[in-house]
C-alpha cells in the first residue's frame, strides 16, 4: 500500500505549506521595508497588528501585515504621514 502513504504525505505537505508562522520584529521590519525601531514604535502606539507571546515577545502574521503594508505604501506614495 505505498500509494496510500504517498497520497497522505502529499496531502500533509500541502496542509503544512498553508500554515502561517509568526514573524519576528526583524522579519516584519524587513518585510515592511523599515527599521526594527520603527516597528517597535508602531507596536507601542498600537498602529500595527501584532501578537504578544509569553508577555514580552512580539510576533506578526504576514496575513495581518499585508493590508497594513498596502496602506503604508499608499501613504508614502501620496506623501502623507500620520
């Protein structure tokens, strides 16, 4: 029955590839094209969607950052800042 095991492995691989892993501050900063300090400032001001893990560690989901990134780029393009 190797075919059944192969099919299950392919299915599990597809499911695992759809999982979203949290990003660190450094990774989020790189994704957004800003410094880590800017990301920390946005977190402090509650301007960016984020998660707190174990109280102090800050993490971000890419799916949460995508709309933020789009609006951020729109503001920069229009020359507005808030």
